[in-house]
């Protein structure tokens, strides 16, 4: 599994056409944020809570659509890379984009549910006393559950790319990570480090550039490279599956 960290660059060089497709998706992703620069500034400033509690319905709707589409395009990009790894004798028939969109909606709902749950628990901190300890433990447990979900479902986009419907991809990812949590944690940490380094390099290269458009495009290119590497690593690391585990709606025999 960890060997995929070393093998991924070779795969990337052999599948430049896949990267071009991913880059185009990344550019669409970037255009969405460019068209909603006010929301982007809010996300960067960390004041998303202000939007969630805003009385401006249109603003909230734009934020929700932007976040959901952003998640969908990221999942779609990862699944798109994973689809090029298919070696089993079947032809995926699931709609990759709509599967990604469905998964993104569920993911967004879970994120918002977790956010409001944490906010509600944190709001009880004013009571003080023993409740402060209970609140701290509750938030810690929620964080642990979220971390476990990230680890167990990290291969979900990969299996969607292989033709699984979202619910089947979640199940398959849960099974694939059984007894391999430590390896997955190492993979995710390395991927965070690599993508962080790419962002740092982009920051250094764009510092002397005055044209904001060039800076934005360069950032998108580096982001797409990081996403391509991460998707390649996960695609190589994910255990292979047989046709027998696929939903009847997710594939057809050739």
C-alpha cells in the first residue's frame, strides 16, 4: 500500500491525458470560485459561520451550491483518475459526475450536521463546572468519529471511479481499510505534506508576479498536480475488487 507513494509519479507520467482532463476540471472548479470571489474571501478568512447564520437567503444558497459543487468536482476528479486504473473485465456504467454529486450532497449534509452539533455543544460551555469537562470529552469524541470516517472512507472516490455506486463504494472502502488503518493514516499524512509543499512552491513562484490572473492560474496548476498525485496514490493503494461485489445498477458485462 505504501509503495503507491513511490509508484504514483510513474503512473502520472504515463497518463498525461488523464492529467489534462483533471486540469480542465480544476479550471472549471477555479472559475466557480472566481465568479464567487466574495464567498472565497469569506472561506479564506474563516468566517463561514457568518454565512450560515445570515438572513440573506440568496447568500446562503450561493454558499451551499458552491460548497457542494466544489466537493463534487473534487470527488469527480479523484474518481476520474481512478477510472484509468480499471483492469477488471467490466465496463462501468454509473454516471461519474452524478455519483460524485450525490456523494457530495451526503458529505455536505454530514459536515453541516457535525458543525451544528459541535456549535451546539460548545454553546453549553457557559454553564461551566463539570459540564466543561463533559463538553470537552464530547467534542473530542466527535473529532475521533470524524477522523475514523475520513480513514475508513478515504478510498470511496476510487471505487466510484471503478464503477461502484456511492453506497457500494462506501461499503467497499470500509472493507478495504479493515486492519490497514495505520497504512492509510501514513498515506494521508504524506499526501497532506506533498500537497502542502506544492502550495508552498506555488506561493514562492507567484510572489514576484503582479498579475492576479497569472497567480490564480499558477495556483490552479499546482493544485491540480497535487490532486493528480493524491488520486494516483489512492488509486494504486486501493485493493482490487471483483465484479461480484458491484451493484447490478453499477455495471454491465461487456
